[in-house]
C-alpha cells in the first residue's frame, strides 16, 4: 500500500536559496524534456526509460545539470511522462485536453528524490532533520513519526505560494503488515454504518449521529478583504507581490482547516466501525449546480472519500461506495420512492407511514445498499426502526477540531 506523510520544513536562508536554485534547474530539465520529446525521434524519446539515457549528453552540453542529484534529475524526466500519461487518460475518458505546457518559475516549485540521495535523521523528538544530496540538512517539524513498517520510496520538497516549505514522504507498506479486515460475514447493522454527505450537516450516519459543518465564514470574510486589497495594488509591484502572498496564506489556511477536519472525521469512522458505506457522488455535476457549488467545494467530497478509503486500509476497515441516486427519495423501511424538494427536510412515507429526518433516511439506504454490494442481506432481526435512533446525536464541528476526534 502506498500513502504519504507531510511535514513543515524550515530551511535556513542559505539552504532555502540553494533549494530554489535546484528547483529552477529541475524546471529547466522538465522543459528541456518537453522540447526533446517534441523535436527528437522516437529512438531517444517516448518513454521515461529511454529519455534517461539522454542525461549524460545533457550534462556534457549543459554543465548546470551536474549540480543536482542524478536520481532526482531522472525523477523530473519521469514527471514529464507521468503528466503525459495523465493527459492521455483524460483524453480517453472523453475530456478535451491540450498539450503539456512550458513551465514558468511560479508553476514549478518542487523537486523529488527517488530511491536515494536523502536521509531522515534525529527522529527521537518533535523535530527531525532531512538531509538531501547536494543541498544539505533541512529541519522539519516531526509532529507524527513515520510508521516503523513503512519504507520511504520518495521524498518531495515543495515551496508553497505562501513562501512556506513542506516535505512529503511517499511511503510503502507491505500488505502483510496491514491490519486484516473483519470477515464480511461478521458485518451487521451494529458494527457498520452508512454515511450521507449532507447539506444541512456535514455528515449524517445511519445510527443517528451528525457532524455539523465547519464554520468558515470568518475565513472567507478575511479572504474577501485581502482580495480587495490585492485588486488595488499595481500588478508586478513589490506591494502587489506582498499582498498576493497574504491572499495565498488565507487560502492555504482555509484548505488546511478543511483537511484537518476531514482527517479527524475519517479517522473516527474507520476506528469506530468495521464497515463504512458512502455514496459515490457525482461531484462534477454538483459543482455545476450554482446553489451547491460553494458548499461542495468547501466539503471537498472526493477528497473526503479518498481519505476514508486509504485510512480504511491502515486500520483494517471495509469502505464501499454505493450508488447515490435515489437514496433520498427511497423509503428506508419499505422502499417506496417519494419525490422531495431540496427544502423538505423530513422523510414521510405515504405508503408505510415511516417518518424520519431526510438525511437519516438517506444514510439508512446507503447502509442497505452497502450490504447488498457485499452480497449480504439486510438482517431480519434489525428492522429499520430499531437500527435508527429516534433522537440523533449531533456533534459540533468545533468539538471535532478541538478534541481531535468525535469520541463516544
């Protein structure tokens, strides 16, 4: 299994200048790879492996390429072909795509060391040191240790638009070292949960728990103020660049707050339940709806689901995405569909009389569809009325952020 851990880095002024110099050399290498891919014959280009053989000639013709780590230089060439492959995949999926563009200094702000050329040292406390070949030592805030069973495959150091530095470790853990997931036959309504990704609440669970939305209005108001200040600056001036960084810092703060919120919720879910079922949402379609676009972007549902899936592997939990269409309309007790406008917040079935919160009904349907996806029948001794409490347990977003978990 592959995953990443990210840490803030604090290079000295001298090391930061060296990092920026190396990043610019790698940017030139990326752009030169693009140039050769376009202008040389297929015998020398067409794959990262072929193009790596061009690097000795590069170093003879352009000595600047000898100043950076050889493996890191190969990784930059590979990055071009990875981007090319992603572009081809999007085209196959029916998306309109162009060609890979030349990278300007602002568009290329990271380098990756692959296999070797790096070393993590002094990891006994909250501070550690990352050594990079031809650059030197970089202090990092080691707020969580790397898992003992994980191997470091790559190290990426990046300068954000805010001017901050971050280090990302790409880790690989052998499947045998991961917790074993519970047997599917052992799953039932008490150790499994359906999740409705809601509008009034961030999430609603099938067993009656809700988590409020994260309040970002103060952050968005500050962002609007800083953007208004930026609009009054002369583009290209030092004051404009200073204010641009202020805007970037606010955006970065909002992004971090959402990511932290999602990490805490997903960790709680995979620790609390043996199986978590979630809707496979059409995020693109939701973003096209002007009424929901802002909420959907704040929620970052696709990111939420991705976090849930990767943490499920680490904690030994089943995570299954189910068809989202109709979960709100369908009655969780009898299955009869009833159309509801977005402002109707209660489910009241005209067929069987079952009444419950709209999102709770959807969460129960997600749970039932999850059981069906795994080939399990709905337990006869656990009817929907007893599986779903009549009073829900609402958890504030503030409690999630402050406590670090939802708790019991």
